[in-house]
C-alpha cells in the first residue's frame, strides 16, 4: 500500500512542494531530494508524515492511499484495514494491532515504533498474518 503523493502534488504549486518537503524532512540536508525519492518510489514515509500530509493538504488519509486490495477506515483513533477475510485493527494510541480472520481474533502484535513506515507496517502485517494462519 503506497501513499498517492501524485494526488497531493496536483493540489500544490512548486513553492508549496518545497514547503511540504521542508516540513516532512526537516532534518535532511536536501529535503526536496528526499521528497522526490519518495515520489519516485525509492523512499518511504512514516505514519506521522502521512498524517502531516493529510493535515496540511486537507486530503483524507484514506484518499492518500491506493486502495487496490485493501479497504481502510479510521474511527476514534482506530485504523481498520480489511483485506479479504482478514481485518486488522491498529490502535494509534497503544500501537497494538489485532488480527481477525472471519471476525475471530487470531492474534495481535505491537508495532515496534510509531515511526514505522507504512510499507514496513504492511510487511509486519504480512509476517504476523502468516504466523497466525499457520497456528
């Protein structure tokens, strides 16, 4: 699952591109280069950066993502991600993710870091899903 940054770009002018890059990558020597790497798919952004993009651009988090295989809903700091018979509930306060299969709790895990990239989070979901499907 990737953030649809092209959707963000179409709403911003060039100066705003630079401003957004500076906000997303304040500690990088060349924030625009880091931003361009993400646009080309060569870099990742964290969940905090996704939230920041959503706040700045007023585009919902749901609309920032390509939703090919996943359904995604946010309610009361709980992110619900559905893929086929699997449902994942991510609590944004505790960073605990619960895994359901056919509406039965099959497992849960704690995200290692609140700065985990979206791609790494989905890799972790796939690993944990594999573990619970073998149990």
